[in-house]
C-alpha cells in the first residue's frame, strides 16, 4: 500500500476504516481501479479503532437481522473472505456468544426472537436461574428505568426479576478492530486497490452536474468515475462539500461516545463463560476483554445526554459518562470494581437519526454514501462492502435505485433484502431501537 497514486482511478473511497476498506475490496474484486483516501496514517485508525467490534446477529428489524447474520458468516470464515496469505497476521473472531436480557425495555426480547426465528438464527432461551448458574455473580433484579447518577433513585431495585435472557451462539467480538481493517485493506491491495494516507479531502470535484473526483488539502486533484463517502464521523462534512445534504431525509452527525474498561468481578474468569451482553434494563452493553477485563458501553437511554460535536474540534477527555456506565453495570454485577483507574476509549460515532445506516446513491450523480454506520455496523462491514459495490455498478449502468430499489441477495443466508431499507430518502424507521442497538 503506497502513499503515491499510480495510474487512472475508477472509484475514490473517502475513508479507510473497516467499511471503507471493505467497499474498496469489493469494487477491486469486480475489476474497478480503486483508491481509498484517509487522513490517518494507516487503515482503521479512525472510529474503527475505538469500536468494541461486537459481532451480533440480533436486530429489531428483519433486514437488519438478515444482514447481521450474513455478516457473521464472513467473520466466521475471515481468512477465506480475505483470501489471506500463508503466515499473514489476522484479527481473530472470538465466538463467545451474545446474551440479551429479557426486560421491559425490549419487550422481553420478543421482537428480536421473532426476527431471528424468521431467518433460522440459532438461539436459546434462559431463565433467571440458568443465567445465575452460568454467571453466579449476576444480580437478576429489575432496576428499570435507567437513571442518571445524580438521580436519588439511582441503584434502587424496581421489584421482581428480569424475565430471563435469549442467547445467540453465533456471536462474539473481533479482538483487534484496527487490524481487521488493515487485513481488509491488504486484501484490497492484492486485488490492485490503492491507499493514500495522511491526506485530507477539501473539495468534491464536479463537472456537468456530476462528481468527477476530489481535491486534497495540499491542492492536488485526483479524478475518478465515482466518489464514495465512507468518512465516518466526517461524513456530514463530506456531504456538505458535495452539496447533497438537502437531498437526505435522514441526517447524520458526529456523536461523542465513551467505553469503560474495568476489571472483572473478583474470582471470575471472563474468558471462560462470559458473553457479549445487552442489558436494556440498566441500558448498558458489555463484552469480555483480554486480561480479565470488561468493556462497558451505553445503550443511550433518554436520561443520558447525546453530545454531537465538530469532528475536527471536540473534547476527547472522559466525562462523568464513564462513571455512569460502570455504576450501572455494578447494579447487575455487585462485585464489579468501580474505583479502578479511568480506562477505556472516547471516540466519535457517525450516527444517523434512527441509528440505521445510509447505503445509497445521492442526488449528485457519481457520488455515493456508506454513512451513519457507527455503533452497530462494524459487524456488517463485509456485507456493506458487497452491497455498495453492487449498488454502484447497477446505478452506474443506469438503474434508477430511488424509483426501483435494488434487491440484494445474501448468499449465505439465502434471502433477498431491499436496499431501499437504507435509503437516504426513507422515513425514520419506527422499528429501530433508536439507539446504538440499531
């Protein structure tokens, strides 16, 4: 992968995170001459680097569930997807399963269970007693609703127990999200894809009402047949550069997020029986981390502020949100250490109005978007790359995707989904959780 662009370019992909790299890879596999441009020094160093890299198969929407289950199939066979070389160092998919508590906030998980059963996704239903057999340190009391830390009722039990859990064995996490993006970028490079790092896009070049390339901050220009915005938290700014924002019914913005990193409860080895966990009763999600730690993130309850920022000028220090998440988790894990040094990550999500991404064309011919992806689309990166490559090819061949949404076949799940589900012109999807859960 070079910092010098060689030869003509068919497609410029702005961004080299896990999804940007996947878009480049899939277009390169189709014979396109691709160039990924990223302001960072290597693939995966933007918002991908701060991802918890959770691979889960449950969603509240049919399309979301189908694509997530398809995505699992690629992570399950990651070396084959990459056509990896002998001796290549690869990110590892840790298949520890995912447990979702059945609580009032998610309607006892009935919707995600129905979606999973529609698609033949394996699952088990556990009682509170079965949960405690597997994780004896868990308090299965109800605490709902999630509260701010200064709420006088914070930590008070609501009476009774949670209703149990649903467990999805086809789930887990990737141990190194940065490396996974670099692996996909390397796979793209083997197909002829180029990567330009430490470069900032300053303008979307247009001629005769069409995107024809980009201008960089150093004044250089690069021409291409199409430009694809996969700029993560900078995606709204790139859309503004292209003059396409007004054509979007669904908007995106850079949202500050924090993930807490704390030791596991005393006497418990997270690596043995721990799972990825969604706990909407206390509005946190978690997963095991190497060294017997727990990563804890927020499921964005209404009592938590949503801080949208300028991605080029924001405070990346930890706030009280770090402590809120840890103390919420301590309701479920009473023995969880809560006074450890403040560790974890602060990062920016590229969040859409309904937390469902936008994979689409735009009103500017030749300009495409794969945006609004942060928080719940890492797992779908290989599928996003494939569907974007197909969408771009068909639209460039003359298909009117707005009037007749492209039907995309999921090879492993063997179902078709409408890419209109991800349209920029859609109404806010009321089936969405309206949170990081998608």
